[in-house]
């Protein structure tokens, strides 16, 4: 991690300022398994606190450790009772069925390259490129992911790099070029920079 942070400080003066304000990088990663992908579905389009509450209630019903069988035994009414929308419930069921049938192979994911992981995960209903990228960053610990569709990364780039409007993917790619091969770490700092008061 020190190597990544040193590289980012040297390669981009704006990022160096953000790193100094945010402090040490504390990226946390979980194991590559069914439950981490189910969790990322629950977290879609919700703020962290609300999502964490719903996920805890969901776990209490489905059982820990979370398994496809545990999810599939729940009725739509039970899923609704913990705060899951009809749409998210259908995504969780699709994930469970595809995992049960072996279409989703979590053991194989660490051996695939980034694009192959995205292709493998997006076969599940409700898992788009963004969710797959979050899985790459926070579960598989891939160091060089740039989620150009992420609102937080866009907002941070707009603020710190003085853009008049939200940056398009090509603009983000250009700004992020010097960050490689540690673009995931740079994005973590950009997210954190939105949480702190910057003068």
C-alpha cells in the first residue's frame, strides 16, 4: 500500500494534496464469495447506513454464513419485510440460482483478468459493470480499477480538477492515466475526499 500511495503522491500534485488531508489508506477487502456479491446487490443505490441495516436484517433471516439455499428458502414477503425491493429480491434470487447451478464460479474468479471477471459477474440479473468493478476493487483487491460510472469518483474529479460539469469517461481516463497501476487506491482517496471538509 505504501508503494501505491508514494506512486500517487509523485504522479499527481492534486492527488498528493488529497492524500495529505485524508491520511493513510484503509481499503478493506472481503473474501471472494457468494455473500460479498449478495451484499453489493443490497448496497446498490443506497447510502451505507441504510444498506448495512437492511443487509443485517437480511442475514438474520437467511442465516450466516449466507448461502444460495438460505436466500432461496425466503419468500418475497420475507424479503420485503427486511426492506428489500421487489427488484433487488429478484436479483438476489437470480444470483442464488446461478451460483447453485454452477454458472457462477467464485473459486475461478481470482484467476481471471479484470474484463473476464466483469463478463462473468454481469451474467447475473442486476449486476452491472459498476457492481462488478466494486467487487474487483474491494473483494479481489485489484489495484488498477477506474469506475468511470461511479458518481462519487465523478463528483470528486469535478471538484478537485476544477471541471465545470461532471467529467465524461474519456476525461476521467486521461486524468487517471498517471495513477496507473494504482487507480483503485486513487479512487478510494477521491471517495474519502468527499467526506472531509476541504478548504
